[in-house]
C-alpha cells in the first residue's frame, strides 16, 4: 500500500490564483481530512469527510472547498489564494470511527505571494 | 473537546527515559488521551492512546493520573530518532474534530 499520498509537494501561487491540492489513499478508509500547519503551530482541521459524498467543515474552513466523489480521493480547492493561506497542508485518513487509526500524508508546502 | 497544556520544549540524554507531561484538567468522561509525534515537518504519527488505565506498546508507555487531569508519555530509552514535536490530544474516540495544539519539542542529546 502507498498509504496517503499528496501532490504536489511544493507550490508557489500568486494572490488570486486558484489551485487544487490532491490527496489519495489506497487503504479503503472512509474518513479523510485536511489540516493546515503554520510555522510554530500545531495542525488545524480545515475540512473532513466521513465517506463519499459527505463533507463537513472543521476549525478553519474559510477560503477552502472540498468534495468527495470517491472513497480514494479528497481534493482541497483554493478558489482565490491569499498570502494568509501560505502554510503546509496535510491530508489524513482513518479506517473508520477511531482516532488512533489516523494516517497522515507527507504534506504540501504552499507559498502564496 | 478539552484543551491540553504541554511544556514547549524538553531535552533528554540519549539512552535515558524521556518523560513528557500533559495537563488536561477539563477532560470529559468519554474523552481519550492521544499522543502523536511529528518528526521534522513530516506528517504526524500515532504513538499511543488511553482512557483511564496505563497503556504500553512497542513505542511508549502512557501514564494517566487517577483523576485523569494529567498524563505522561514515557519513551523508555530515547534515541536521536525520537527528536520530534510530541502532541498530547484529548478527544472523543469517535469524534470528527481533533485539536493538535502546539506540542512539546523534544530534543534527544547524544
């Protein structure tokens, strides 16, 4: 199993540009989530999904959209990038209800100029 | 979910036990204590979790006080590869929200 994969690893955007951060998992996990991590901070939950077709907001959802059309993929969309969205983004998945089964991807570093 | 308080940084000599404290005085009866770590900007990695009883696995031990208001993560023989940020998280076992906080930066010294 590849686990949780994220692309790209690094991206530079200009203010106002849009982009999609990709996340995929091959473990047939129902639950997937997106976090952002700012320098010196812990991870903060952006959006999560408990299964295909079901998404909900986390702690810091503004400026981000998500959808979940398949079990495997959970893309994160920035519609109009802002410098405040400069961060490292982590995708995670877990087998089901239980927190201890959460697996994280390697992260995407995003710089918005 | 309850919030946690951890020291921002700690040092530990290689080969010695690393004891990382966490305060969670507002923990609810149905909330677990989870420990994750993050090595040099990689994705966080699960270490251990518990509800009331002390727990041990191949990575670490978790000691939870009887009143559940604090806990200690113990790495019995710290190695240089244990240098990381350690997060203590309190959460319902089946909750959707998971709050990481700022964690403790552990440096293992040769």
